[in-house]
């Protein structure tokens, strides 16, 4: 999920979007992004990448959504997991 979020944010920045809502069905990821409590997590380095990329946009909101409402991101996360 974190890998998909990072790639999605990269694409948004490359495309020129500056006001972004990053949605995820991973409450752990959203909490880490909102609170900065990621340094000891197993995916902390990816969260740090996301925060760094986010520094290039005007505004970003991190939102938790139920998996049923987030089918696209879930699919991307599954592909990212298989690719790594």
C-alpha cells in the first residue's frame, strides 16, 4: 500500500498536480503520514519518501477510506507488492 501511494504521488507531481488527496485503506499508513510516526516501522523509508515528494505540492491531505471504496489503490498496491 505504501509503495502504491508513493508511486501515485510521484505520478501526480510529474503530471503537475499541486493539490492532492492521498487515499489509502491502510489506517497504519495514513496515521504514519499524518503524525510522522514512521521512523521505526518496517515501511518507514517509504513513508519518508512520500513525505519528501509531498514537499513539492501546495497541499496534500491523507485520508483513510474503506477497502471497498478504494479498489483502484488496492489493485495498485497488489501490483507494487508483486513487482518488489
